[in-house]
């Protein structure tokens, strides 16, 4: 039986954003999707904000996400390659994911050559314009000193506090209409000029695509309301929703 060649991309599950009882159904839906990749996928790209907050202390990780981590470990052990790009909510990815789960983590844009396509992949934060304050904050938060100071907080204090801040940040952007044409011009077009033929981002929580000739721009949607992903199979991209029809 030939090895699977399909490559999957998804973003913005924001697990941990809501109380467990409210989140259980969509978490189960995500786990079902992940499990379905065994035998079908060569690789999976998580394009940021899988978790509404993630931080690895030296001897502790957030227990809330044990089920998701176990699902990722199972599909990794089954041979699915996993790459995890950090987002603006889970930017403190650490060595646990790499050393214990075998997941490759990436802090910035990723250039990929897959099935005849040159792909530019990024979570999407800071690319929409008007985000100077956020870009400055991002540099501060990712500074080693900031990380060391945060580690001084006990997890029982640090994690709930981070969820409060994350909740405020996420809901402050809700309801904004999508201006896909502007984002095509601002995000995709410069990458096409650099030689990429496909641009893919998360962050905006809208599932959207635009194709012009050999050029494609995808927004991955989310796993809060859309449950969408992109699959690259036999050189063709498809924006799909889980469960598939």
C-alpha cells in the first residue's frame, strides 16, 4: 500500500478558551479529525492558536490539554509529520512538544515546497495593518527576560491570568468583517512577488479563498465555528469542513 501524500493545514482551535463543559463537543470534533489523519496524511501543519494559551514551565505543562496532546502523540507515532507554527495566543511553544511528542515548532513564517507548489505559511498576526502596538508587544513577550519573569509565577496563578488576558484579546476582535481583497493586496501579493504561488494564514477566523491563475490565497478559518481546514492532495488545494460530507 503506497504511503499517503496528502498534507493538511488548520488553525485557531483556541482550546482552553471556554469552560471545559462548553468546549467538550468541539474538542471532541478536533480529536476525531486528528485521528482520521492516520493512514490518510503524510503531514499536518498547525498554523497557530491551537491553544488559547500555552506555556511550558520547567517541570509542568497545562493539564487541561492532556487529551489533545495524547491525540497528537498518537498520530505522530503513526507516522504523520507534525509542524506547529506559533500564533499570537500560543507563542511560548517550548521543548516539550519537540522532545516528548516529536513535533517540529516554528516561530515565524515558513516556506514550503510541496507537490509542485511554493507555499508561504504564517499564522497571520501582525500582517493586517494597523498592528504596530501588537508587533512591539510581541517582541517584549517573546523576550527571554519576559519568559523568565513569567516562570516565577506559580502555574495556578500564571495560567488563569493568561487566560483572562487571552479572552479579552480574542473577544476585542470578534465581529470584524472580513476584507479579503485588502488582505490579498497586503499579505498575499508581496509573497507572490517573492516567488510563492500559494499563501496561507490563520488568525482571522474566516474561511476564505481566492485563486487567480496559478496563485492562491487561503484563510484557514477556525475550529470554534467553521471547523475548516485545507488539504493538498495530488497537487490540488481544497478548503474543506469537518466532518466532510
